[in-house]
């Protein structure tokens, strides 16, 4: 993953490639974020 100091586009592209490689894992992480924010 790009560091927080890198551009938004670089971070977004890294996330897109991660979703393409392992969508199930990304979905699980998002579910955990949603459950944590409640």
C-alpha cells in the first residue's frame, strides 16, 4: 500500500488492484470497518 504521504490517486490505484486480486478479503475488511464504526 502507498504511504499516506503519497497521492490520493496512488492510494486509490493500490486499493483497486487489491480488490481485483482478492475481493473476498477486501469485503471482509470493509465489513469489519462498518462493524467497528457503530
